[in-house]
C-alpha cells in the first residue's frame, strides 16, 4: 500500500494570505508576525493559526488574542473567512482527485490519498508527491506538506516532520531513523495527558515507547496504550475511507455567547436557536435521534453536561428544544454561562419510525411544518423565516456552526447538495 | 503592471460557442479621479486560474487609453460573476 498525507501549511493563515495577495494586498502575511483570530468583542478572540514569524514570539494556537498581543505588540490579526477556507479546501481536493479516486478528507486542511493503484499510471509516489505539491503551490498559491508511506499513520507522521513546503517519507525501514528520535508528544494520538503519564515512567521519545513492553504500556494506559504502542512501531491497518462511506453518529452545535447568560429565559432562547440548527441538520441528513445531550461551560471555563435517552425517536426542532430545556432545568446550577451546546445521537434513518401511544398530539402536523420551513430556508435563505420569539430581539434565530450552516467542515453535507437531492 | 483589483462596469459578450465571456468595453476611474471609457483593442491571452480556490478567467488585453497603447489584465470571477480591472 502507498498512502500520502497532504497537509496545508498553517492553513487558515496561508489561505487568507493567498487570497489577499490575489486581491492586491502588497504584503505576504506569511512572512510577518501575523495570526488569524476570532472577534474579541464576541469573545471569540483566540488565535486560530499563526505565521512562522509569529511562532518565534512564542505565540501558540488556542491562546487568547490579548496574551498574543502582549508577546508581540506588532502582531497583525485577520478575521477568519470560512467560505474562503472551504473554497481552498475544495480546490486542493480537486487537484488530488487527478491522482487517485480514493481520498479521505480528514479535516478541512488534511487529506489522505491512497496512491497504491495510481503507481501504474503516475509512477513513483515520491515524484508524484512533488508534482502535487508544486501543482498546489502554482495553481492555488499556498504550500502543502506531503508525507508518503505504507499506511496512514506513517504518512501523517511524515508530513509533520519539517515544514513548510516539503515532501517526506517514513517507510517502515526508516521508522527507526526518522520517527523514533522524536519527542513522545509528537506521536499521533498522544496528547498532553498521555505524554505526561508516559514521561513519568521515563518514556520520552517515540523510540522509547516502541521498545517498551507492550503489556506494560497496556497496564499503564489501558487499550489506548496498545494503540499508541502500535503507532510508535508504525503499525496501522486502517484503510483510506471515502467521506461518503463514513456514517455520521451524531449532530451537535454549540455557541460561545457574546455575554454571559444569567437567567433561564435567555438560556432558553439560546437553546431554541441551537435546536433550530441541530434539527435542521438532523433532518437534512434524513435521520432521527433518540438521545439528546446538553453541554454547558461556565464563565470560569468549567464544563459539564447532561443527557437523556428517549423512549422514542425525534427530528423535530420543538421536541429537541423541549428536551434540552428539561435537561437545563435539571442540571444548571445557576452559574453564569459562557458556552451552551446541544447535540443529538443514537441516530436512525427517518424512513421508518415506530409510533407509540405516548406520541405527542399533532406530531405529523409538526413534521410537515418542519419540512416546509426547511424547504423555505433552503430556497430563500436561512433567516427569512424565524420563530416569533425572536421577532424584534437582538438574538440570532439560528445559532451554532462556523460557516453559517453551509458547512461541510468534515463529512457533512452542503446545503446545495441537499437542495439538489430533494 | 501593478495589481489594482478594481471593480469595473463592463459590457461583455457571451457567445453561443465560446468557453468564456469576451469583454468588449469597460469603464473605470483612474488615479486622478477621471472616468475612462475603454474599448478593448485586442485580447492577447485568456487563462483560467484558481488562485486561493477562486475560479477566474484572466484576460491579458491591450487598448489605447488616453492616447497611449497599454496592456492590462481583466479578471472575471466565475462564482461571483464579477469583473475587475486586475492589473494595469
């Protein structure tokens, strides 16, 4: 098997840079201390990506804009543009499609490409990787790192080696030389917590983990230990899965509110706006759900949640909202809330559903109403029709989602696609 | 040529058999604030581009502007259906 992992270098930033250069901005923001960050007024002011010069100031992804400005007062900050990012991601995917039909879009800026059968047509994989890299740079104006190997894990590790604009290989014979000297935290699926536990037993590099006793690691980290031990030895049997083949297990949306939510009425409004989004997405993938969960994060950044398994299935916005309100009443202790999230899972196809004698009255009517509202929103825009509760208020009637609903950040559906298939 | 990326009013021809629209004449405001009405003299080349994921047609054209023969690039953004005087 030959697998490639293609990873756009500081994706959001370089896509913004390419777009700005194309539109006549005279500075390449990749070469100055710069970052992409959300709007601090809406409390979304965290660094999403930073340029290499900004990295030298010690600015980290995920830290607040305030902290970053303290480290580098000249930092140039730009807002994210998710439409642009989706466009760049799609364009990158289109280029990859020239080389293989088996591509997994792992995230907005990363793809796995199964090159195994393409060797007959395009020849040496490393040569092809260079071609792809140059094509992306030439045609789309941003750089990528490509890792080439025999499985997904090694390809991903290879693409992370040295950035930007490089092609690397970690074939099984090169693991010892290229992967084992790296720090343990560099290994895929080893986060802060796992790295801490491993370092406590003097496992500091990937090589240390690979050469450790598998049983010992399992005793320390349970099944996750076995997984990372296999990864450290370059073992990964997972295939490149086309995104269409991935079964969606849940739908959820959350929002960080611009101001702390303090009373039940406000919280209910946000829940309704989130339930609108979740319900719309659930119906769009033609599923019904029997588990509703609520997640809260307080202004002290402490999070907790609550969920309920239903005796029936639902895809109704009002139903999801009612259940979420019930959950809120049960679990909210009245702290000021910074973030609220609603999600549904235990999905099933909506083609057939078991009716029960406990079903609410008017269920069919509500179903027809939801269907009609969805159709109107698809045709004329999401905000042309909204619940009366939101009339004459500042509250956005539909909340959650980075790209205003039209997002296929990963494995999702585009609204247009759904429109066409209905 | 310098990148200007200036939106313009334009008359273009969409031919039955053509792959892309053909610009015919356009209006733009120059640096002195004067409005120039330019009839496209000749189209030297057309390139389809996809910089930063945006599909565009870039036309390298030549016309007489204020008595001088000048080359410039017009850009048509396919998704947004918008024209720009891109470089001059």
